[in-house]
C-alpha cells in the first residue's frame, strides 16, 4: 500500500482497533489507537522502516486495505486488540509469537475468586482447572498496569496472593485495610461478588453492552421494588461504564506516537581480562540521549576462555528472551565483521529483523570506522558513537568490579 491508497478522511478520529489486510483477506497486523486516523497515518511516513522497523515496512507493502473497529474508549481498544491478536495470531504481530514474559490476567476458580496478574512463564503454577478465566498476553506492561487501575474503579476485586478464608493474621489485615480504602469489595456476599467477577470477565471479552443491559434491568427491578438507594448505586455503575475516564491511557498512547519519532538504539559490548570476569552489557539511547534505567548486564555463562563473538551471541540471545523490553530500531556492536556477523545470525535465527552496525576501533580503542547500512550510519552517526561509548564505559566498570570481587575472594 501507499499513502495514496488510503482515504484518511474516512477514518474515525475516535479510539479503536485497526487491521492491515492482505490480498487473500488475511489479517497481517492488528493495532490499537487513541485516534484511528492519526495512528494509521503514522504508518505512511517516508522513514517508516527506521521509525518502526523493516518488518513493519514490509507489512505495509503486502497490505491491500485497512479496516477499523471503533471502541468507546482507549481502554476497550486495548482489550479488544489483545483478544483479536490472541485469536487471529497475525503474521506481523511478532510480539504475540512468544508470550512467556508478558503479563496475563487470570481469575481463579475459588469460593471468592481472585484476579491475578501472572507472567506467561508462570501460568503453569495455576492449572487450567484452577482458573475460571485467562486473558492476555498484554505485551505493554506499563499500559496494562494503567488499564488495571481504571478497571479497578469499575469493578472491585480481590487480588491477594493467598486464598480468601485461608489467611494469616497479616494477610487478613491487608484485606481489611484494602476494603477500608475501597480497593477490595466491602461487605459483599458471594453471590454479589460472583456477579462482579462475571461482569469483569465480560468486560475483558469486549462485551460491555451485555453488562449495561443487565445493569439496566437490575436498576429497573430495584426501582420497581422502591429500593431507590440501591437503584441509584446501579445507575452510577452504568454511568461509570459509559463514561470511562482513561485519560492516563490516552496520554501514554499519545506519547507512544511521539516515541516512534525517537530512534531507539541499543549498544552491546563484552569486557574481560583474557576470559576472566567476563561480562556483557546492553545500553540504550533514545532520541540520541542515554537511558541508564534501561541498561542491562549479563554474566557470561557459556564460556571459560576469551571469545568475544561467542560472548556477544550469548548476550544477544538472552536479550531476545525479554520481548517485554522494547525492541530497538538499530543494534550497535563493539567490533568488526566477526561481531556484526554473530549478532546478525542471532537475530536471523530468532526471526527478528533489526539492522546491525559495527564500531571498528583502532589500537587506542577509538572508533576508526562504522560498518553496516550506509543510510543508518549517515543519519544516526552521533547516536551510534554515543551508545557504543556508553556500552564500553558500562562494561569496563562492571568488569573491574567483578574482577576485584573474584580476586578478593581467593
């Protein structure tokens, strides 16, 4: 597809979910948006391969049309997107291929079910017969946490790690305190709580209208019985569901559009002394600026002797085991062809398309030349040099600390 193929004026400015469709009517990619029109337009910038990834640029070339579904809020768009990706598993929603590190939401099968956030790799701790419902995966952890805060205002639920009715005195205190501050249900019997759990599940399934219909009937029934205070409470629930305050999600989604304009570059380096105290690191620059909070270190496990390309392969393989860390637009490795080839093989084997740049050093360990895609080197030369310098500084510092600890303990 090209920009000329899309009638942007016909796209809604409301929140919703969009679908890039292939020529066989297959879904290639699913995404969510605060504004469908703005979000779809962002895919047709001239530098989409660098702003997003070469894989997304390839997806746009394969697509023949775009379809959309409008939702009542950004929150509903987030949940609908998750359900649709899980159902259809689109080719280019690459993050849905490995959900072991992503958040899932489960509702336990107990007298008073608990609503728990569980990593994909930990789902085995909760056998299917011990779960009423399972939702996810939710790749964007921060956005999901914000969504849960909003959902909790609509549906009060228990999320204690221990079963209700089998608590220590400490846990009972936690439950009582959370009831007092309005996080947990107050003085609610099992029947009323189970209705809340059912409504919560319906909401995650994208069936808000079913909940509203039931609440409307309940409100009319209570009014007919002249139980006006209870009817007013139900009316407030209806209002809350039809006026979801998801400003926090809108802000994060809006920031996400602009983050795409900020190139994320990850730098990798390995430091050791003839194989001793070997450590690998990952550093991050966004918009040309270091982001120290996202730096990571890796103790090399697979090697006893010096082998920088092999150490880099281990570091990058382990990094790819964490898809909850945002994937970079460019990877920078310290070294020449051997290191660059090693990184590219790890990415190729994982089915991930990210360009790699190598920083070749002189005898004084100063950058001598860069190897990799010429257009990326030309446009982002300074960021590449900076993230590489950060990786070298970070790895040397950690290596020296490890070396001191190792030799002190002998």
